[in-house]
């Protein structure tokens, strides 16, 4: 059976867990899952399963899958005090067993998601062809990439709203990797001419103790 498979996860989850602790990180994952689930019905998609901080989704219509990916990044990943989100997808045949999906299509979708940066929606050329004409969405070539256990390099595209600023978004706390509205930031510091905003005084203090560690994580 064919379909488009999406993986969406929290790009800064490891840093969040280290900075905030397991319980608060688990609360964020629960909020992330709930917010994504609210979008599924409108995009003809359903949740397959949750894997840690990632959600595996299946969409019947490839064009709706691309729109869903953008909505996840825009509506969920751009919130104040929330980690940035990334999405990857691929379209093709897969095997369904007991409510789960298996096969090369699913594996490639997961690898495309892992290659995405924060606030990025990546899709393969297979999804691009299957989606057809997308109204209000631009697909930007990202070149051919090699993935583990995939014989040939795959052409990858990044989806953006037409005319959108790709670098738009809230500043990211360099310690916990959460998005921070400057108006609501708990603090801000300047290091090497760059201004950083923090969600909490704990993150600001951690940065002050080792600015090189955290500033290189943001800019590197």
C-alpha cells in the first residue's frame, strides 16, 4: 500500500533534557504530541506511533502531507518556550502489520527527518512528484544526499511558504534549545558581539559558566 510517511521530532530534545531534567522534558514531549494530533484530521493523516520525542505519521495524500509538515513547524515549533521542530517525509509502498508500517519507504522517511535542521521540512523527490502542484508552497532543491542502507543518493527538497523568510522565528535559548520570545525572556547576555536570550535564569547562569560550549553549539 502506498502512502506518505512523516517523522516529526524536537530538534533540541537532548539539550532540553540535559538543561531541564527528565520530567519537564517529558511534559514538553506530551505537549508536542497533543499539538500535532490536533492537526491530523484536517490533513487526512493519522499517528502511527510515538518513538521518544518523535512521532511517526501516515498521510494518504502527499500534498496534504507537505502542508501538514509545514503546519507542524509553523504552529507547534514556533511557540515561545518550546523547542524547534523538524520534519522529514518520503512517499512509497510500505507493509502494514498490526497498526504499524514497515519497509524501505518508512526507513528512508526517518533518515530524511534526521537530516533536517531545526524548523525545516524536508521531502524526497518521490514526495515532490506525488504531491503535484502545491498552492502557496515553494520547494527548494537541497541536492542529492546519501543515506545509510540506501543504494543511490536521493534528491531532497525543503518546503517553505511562498515568500516566507526562511530564517524567521524566535531566538533559541543556547542552553535548552527552546524558542524564546525576547519580550518574555528571563534574561539576555551578549557574548562575542552576539545577543542570546534565555528561558530561565538557570539557563542564563549555565551559559555564563561556559559560554564557549553553548555559543559554539548554536553557531556551529
